[in-house]
C-alpha cells in the first residue's frame, strides 16, 4: 500500500484480511474498506490497530498532527464521525505511527471504517503496508 496523503482524511486502505468468518470486511475502495455487522451479530465491538506512515520531508514541525478516526454508518444511513485519536509528531522525522482503539455499540447492518489524516505544513506521507511494520486494524465482539 502506498497512498500519499496530505491534509485530507483518507480511508485507510486494506488489501487483505486474515480471519473474517462472516465475510463482513471489505478490501475495496468502493466500499470504504468497511466492516458491516452481519445478521445476528449486533452488540458491543472493540476495534484497534496501528497506522504507520513514512516518506516525510525535512520540513516538518512539532505542529504537525497525525489523526485516526472511526466513522459509523447506520444501516441505510450515511457515514458520520464517531471517535478520533490524535498525536503530535516529532520534527523532521521520515516515518512514525500510532496505535489506536475504539469501542462502539453496533446494530445489524451498521458499518464502520477508519480514516487517517496528517496535518502538514508541506510535503506528504505514504501509508505503510506490506512491510515489516504494517498498517492494520482488527476488531472483535465483546458482548
């Protein structure tokens, strides 16, 4: 995965999935790389992961911020922001990342997806994947 991003929210792309026994996770941009709650699986969920980015220039400052947010789309509705986590980045770094976690109560047919944003003065970053340290997210039902 090599998607440059700069001062815009981007869906975190995922091109593979490991354990998806209900075929509930999309690896397609047209579906916003979303998870949709399958029939009979409503309840409380925890999603967590790690967003790795690289390729920055030497013009960064401590004012730059990396953010990851979860969006929720009720069945038949539209996406709305649900929760966001952010961290300041160190100046003049080429690569960094942040872990994140979100808890959410979902009904059958609800969808969630994750987006990433870096507030930069100049330059752009790429989302890291298919490497030793990848960008990933996971989730599980807790009740």
